[in-house]
C-alpha cells in the first residue's frame, strides 16, 4: 500500500520539523500543526490516514482532541498514534479506550516511528480489503470448516433440502444447533417462507397461561415454512401432544379454532430424550417421529482443525456487523487455540474473538491468546463460596446474579439467547436483571 496522508501535531517545532523531514523522505504527504486549534483545522481539511498526536499541549491536550475526533466519527478513517514525554499507564489506557491506534513515549525512536506508521497503513489496507470482500460475499450459513465432520454435515443438509420430514438436532450447548437449523431452512424448498424459533419454555408458557391464540399466531407465521423448538426435552405433555398433531399432519386444536398447518419441525436438544421417554416424561410416539432423521453436531474439541476457518469467519462477522478493527490471528496463536478443549464450544470461540477485537489492535499473538484463556479458565474454576451469614433469600439472589451474569458473558450480552438458555421469559428476565442490578451489556 502506498504511503498515505499524515498529520503531525506537536507544540515543539524541532520535533515537528524532524518528523516531517523523515516522513516526506518515506513518501508520505505530511501536514503539521503546532496546537489543538491548528490540528482541528488540519484534520477537517485533509482527513489524514495517520495522525501523530502529542498528549501535552498548551491550549488543548491530546486526550481531549482524541475525544473530539471520536465524536466526529473521524477515527473510522484515521489511525491516531499518541506521543508523550511523561505519559502514564492510565493515560495510555484512556487513549486506547478512546480509539487510539498506538501510544509512543518520548524521546521518539525514528525507526519505531516509521515502523508504527507502516503498521497503521497496513491495518487500514486490511480493513478496506476485508470490508470490500464481505460486501461481495453471500451470507454464510452452512457449517464452516474443511474437516470430515463438517463436510459430512454439509452433505447431510444438502440431502435433506429436498425433503420436509422432521429433523432432530442434538449437541452440546454452544455447538451451533440454531445455526444448523437455519441452514436446513435456507437450503430447503421452504426458504422463501418464514422460520419461527421458540424455546420449549416459551411453548409451555403459551399453553400453561392459556395464551393459545398468541401461539396460534406464531404457528401461522411458520405455515409453509419451518418451526424450530429449542431444548425440546423440556416440553410439557400438552405441548408434546400438540407437536405430535403437527408432525402427523392433523388439525391443531388451539383456541379459538381448529386449524391445519403445513410446517416443518426442527427440534433441538442437548440430549437426554431417550431417558425422558423411559421415564414417561416424553411421549414415545412423538420421539419416534422426531428421530427419523437425527443429526449429531460434534463438539468443537472434536474438530479443532477447523479453527482457522472459524476464526476468520468470526473476525469478519464482528468487523462487518459491529465495525470492529480487523485483526489477524498469528499461526502460533491459532495452534494454541487448536490445543484447547473448548468447554463452551463455538459460543466460547465467538466470545474470545469478540473480546480480543474489542480490547486490542494489530496482529493477535500467542501471548495475548494464552493470557485470555488463562483468565477465562481462572474465572470458570473458581469454587463458589456460600455465605451463611445472610438469609436464604439473599443467598438465592446472589446465586441468581452469578448465574445470569455468567450466561450473559457467554452469550455476549444477548438477552434473547440468555432467556432461552435460562428458561426465563424475556420480559421477566429484564425485570430480574434490573432487580439484581445487572447491566446486560456489561455483566460483572
């Protein structure tokens, strides 16, 4: 990538002149500013690719200028490299939080100045290429990876695209059951119709609270399309009877009417259906209908050779959806991730990628990945302590708060997914989070 436009903001004339001379020789188009007022005029006129910004200046400090650039959405186009002769760690952290690309201490190393600018320009190039590529690519909904397991899953989806029988998808939590259900719908003859997703908890609630008309409206949306039921092993007997009528192509007895619907059912389960049948908690006749075409999704630890492709997919997802900065995983970092056991499956990998994109910049190395995994394992292995000095209600509140906070961290703050996994109605969940003082986007 050719050297771009560069703005140097520093109140020391000698530093400005020296940096300008160096970068002009490197082929950059260089502008300078001696204070905050000149800097504002310069960045609005030239919209530089890179800005070297001094922290301490007589009129406006660099952190305040960085905040203004953030407010004006200029950081989407400009990489800001902060400079300071007496900066503190707190200042560097604040600058990074506000969107600075890097932080350099004075006296400045000329070689490091050039290398930092080159890395910033390379980062800009990667971001541009990635956005252009994603704009051209179709939506990715098929299972990702080159392993035999993923190839077999894709072949299964393609075979089932011609049929409309019920499908049972089983797998560990976070393994991608919902993703696979959507792939089945989008490759089927029903892809132009709606796909409606419900948890067993919601399905039960509609029937238990006599909200049959509301349930009927949802099922009507899925007519000629697909209905996905998560955690189907948790359905009560009334709901099971209703689904048996559905898959048997019999009219559904729902108030205020009896109606015949053409819906393909995809059931999701974490396992235990056979045991539920043996214990008379799940109808055997319904189970026999569901298991005609069972699909077992492997845990991520069973196909870690697919991690490079999955990393690229999740990085592109967050860059495109959330506007996060593109970062590449070094080969050494990928190898560490391939050796990890992944108790949280794909959801855990997705959360890792999102967090690393948010908290850092530049290439992701093995040290950064190892640090994240160590912190994550330390959090998950901490033994819960029980404080018997409080009453039972307060102890229960603390347990609920810890449980819901952990679920929110695993789902990336997704309240809908947290509601499904916890079996709590979304409205009630919001009330519960408020009463416990938990911020869904920032669970402690």
